[in-house]
């Protein structure tokens, strides 16, 4: 009886170790399709604070930049952070030219829904630029438009 019990225990332990090895292998293989991005959102004191997220690693720099900006539109995870981009804003277009200039075109809610964030347009644009440049250091210039029209901002 004890021989059968010890044999069963060895089989069960082997099956458990095998499933652990398969699970760990799958975790590390699947984990390679995600990338960690850092997002900066305004905090209650007025500064920008970072939080990290793991996102699917998309192909193409325009898609990656678009994904980053879409996550900014969704807002922060941390309840102590505020929205950077006004709520209900949509990202219409992302274009990357010469690997250094990014064009971001937003829906009119970028201007209309300004009351959903406590930041000025200059601060919003500075925040977007900080997020894009931090995560994509090769970007040198960022042009932001609303329905194709460039915003005229005060300095």
C-alpha cells in the first residue's frame, strides 16, 4: 500500500513540477510581447508624476505613439493624479515624419471639454510633449492640431 502511495506521490509531484516549468516558460515567452511605458499625469500639487503601464508591443512607431496618446486620453490609474488631456477627446491621426517629427490631431473636444482638466492648453501640450519625448527620445518636434487646425497659444 505504501509503495503505491509513494509512487502516486512521485507522479503527482512530477506533474506539478512539469506544469510549473510550462507555466514559467509561457510567462517569459508571452511577456516578450509587452513593453513598459511611463506616463506623466498632473498630481494634486500641480506637478507631473509618473506611473508605468505594460502595453502590447505594437509594430510601427506611429502605432506605438498613438497607443501612448490613447492611454493618456484614458487617464491615470492613480486616484491622486488628474487627467492630462480633456475627457472625451479622441485622437484622430498620428503621423511620424523623418523619424523626428510627430503630428497629433485631436477631436474638437480637446478644446471644448477644457473644463475637465485643471491645466492650461500650454500645460496640456507640454505634458503631451513630455510623455512622447520620454518614451520616444528620437522625437524632436511635436505638432498638435485640432481637426487639422494648429492651436494658437499664448506664451
